[in-house]
C-alpha cells in the first residue's frame, strides 16, 4: 500500500515536466494536411485593344469565344534569357454557315508596340470552306538584357498577342468562333546570352602583331615587349594660327581685309573722273565768257569765221 502511494505521488510530481516534452512529439507524429496542387484555370476573357488586353499569368492558357472579324488581344510577361512560343487553335464556324475560305493572322508586339518577328511558326493560316479549324504559331527571338536604341531586339517586359482575320467573305463576318491560346517559354536567367553569341577569347589586341602562331597555340607576348606610344604631331611657329579658335579669327580678319581691298580697286577702275571727258570723245572746248553789246565778236576773230 505504501509502495502504491509513493508511485502515485512521484507520477503527480513529474507530470508538469513530461507533458511539454510529449506535446512536440505528438505534433510531429501527427500528419499535417498537404496543400493540394491547384492548376491555373484557363482565362475566358479577351481584350479588343492594347489597353484592354487580358493579362495571362505564367503557365495560364486562354480559351475564349469570339466573333469572326474581331481583334483579340492578350498580354504576357517575358524575362531575359527566355524564348516564348505561342500556339493557337481557332475553331471556325460550321461549314454550312460559311461562304468561303478564311485567313487568320497572329502578331506579337513588345511593350513599346513594336512588332516582333517570329523565327518559327505559322503566322498566317487559311482555312478552306470545308475546314473545321486551323492552327497558328509564333516563336519569338530570345529576350535580351540590353539592345541598341535603333534596334528592335526583344527586351524584358510585357508582350502583346493580337489575333485577327486577315481575309474573309463579307457574309462571314460576325460568325461565332472559338480560340485556344497556349504560351510556353524556355530558358531563363542562366541562359541570358543571345542565341548564337559566345565569346571564345578576351578582346585583347596581340602585342607581337604580325607573328604567325601554330594552330591551337596561344600567343604569348615577348619578354619586355611594350606597346608603342602614339607619336605626337610636329608643331611649328604657325601651328597655333591654323588650329583651334585662332584659325577662325585669322580667316575672318583676312577675309574682311581682302574684301575691302577688292571694293576699293573696283571703285577706282570703274568710276569716271570729274571735269573732263574720256579721250575718245576729244577735249572739252573752253566755255565762252558772256559779252555785252560793246564786246560783240568781230568778224574774223576766230579762225575760219568770216574769211576763208
């Protein structure tokens, strides 16, 4: 009886210590509910302009109903190193309702609304009058991390997909159609180097240029070889007059002086002297002074007048 009482008292004393230690073990042993793999549902919305384009999440497809002749726009994001690939399947209206073949076209634009070229895929597909569906596709170039301002290389950012009808009979515009869009990307940050671009060796000019090296060997600069320093141009006493800002003032002053001399010389050569006539017209006769009645010229005063 005493032993049973002692055992009960010891168990009651150790209970506060054993309960906290047993709780983590119980929680670790009990299985926790794992999150269920939720797949992204296809988008059933589509825009009709760049501003209303429906944005697709990574890995999300689009499945929409549209009318023949409408412009359909989607938007997706692409990072550097990725190569997006688009696949579209268009289900046409029943053949009994159509009046001829239809041509559908897919185009891709970047965030600056620049049309991007496709390296693979069918951008324009024509469905005959009896065709039930047609497939289109476009594989973009690898997205680059940088580009020249004048180039149209794809850069990281948002891209827009536009699906439209390029050619269809007038009576077929407005018929119901169904479109499925799938966007797949390959590559990533580890594959950011543009396709076909690789640097085999550092861009360092050889020091001993002109030497012929054996195939497969690496050119080693000779001991003590140094790159030649640029030769400074030879200067003369008149160098400063014809270089820099001095040449502008020199030619301005010299041109003004030459223009003034040319004006004076031209005026001297072309003006007529005053008080006399040119030699080809003969000398100018002297002016006769006015005479009164008492000073009337007499006959024969001048040679050749009155007498012969």
